[in-house]
């Protein structure tokens, strides 16, 4: 599995980022569908998603993101008693304890979902244009590092060879 350049930050009025999904216009519509409690406007401009929020909407969006992050972490940890995700209050670090038997979709959803939640919260709380999340994947059976790097800047690889080396 590779994690490389998943998100790209793009400056905007309140917060924005280069949308790497299939359609930034659809993402803008999704933000607007959240309602007036979460954003004033959301538009696509040259495949960049620009979202404008008030202070109250900012708080609501951060709370929404935190609830989403908590759900992703709980779902991942519930999938195996040995799995754990250590959260970072600064949204700068993500430590994942797992083994090579994880369900790829569950693992990807947890890592990408928590990383994107961290990205949004970091932008919303700190107006940080140079956001990143340091990701460390640790073998839950041995405590050895399987892979680590900086999302979105590094190409983080944790395939069969990396797992084998962690034993």
C-alpha cells in the first residue's frame, strides 16, 4: 500500500485545499449540503475546493471532524483487540499499531480518514497552510516500526517486505 501526495493544501479565504478526489464540484456540493451550521459557501475553482466558514461554523466543523475521527479510530480498534491508533491533540502525528492481517479497506479508511480530519482541523484551528501529519505504522505484535513518513510529502510504503522486516 502506498500513501503519496494524498492531499495538497491550497490557500483560500478561510480554508481550502487541492481536491484529489474525482470531482471538486461534487465535494463543494457535499459541503454545502451540510447546511448553514457548517459553512457559508463552498466552491470549486480550478479543481481547488474553497470553503468559507464563520467562527461558529468553524467550531461546528471541528466538532464534526473530531466525531468522525473518533468513529474511524473506534471502528479500526474494534476490528482487532491488538490494534490501536494514538491520537495527537496538535493534529501533527498519527501512530498506528496493527499487523499484516488488517483489512485493507478498514486500514486505508482509518489512515486516510484520520489524516484528512487532522488536515481540516489543522487548517481550521491554525490556518496552517503547510499542514502535514507524521505517520508511524508499528507492528502491534513486535513493537517494531513497519513504515513512517510525512503525509503528504513522503511516499510511505508498507507492503509484504516491510511487514516481514518488522518481525
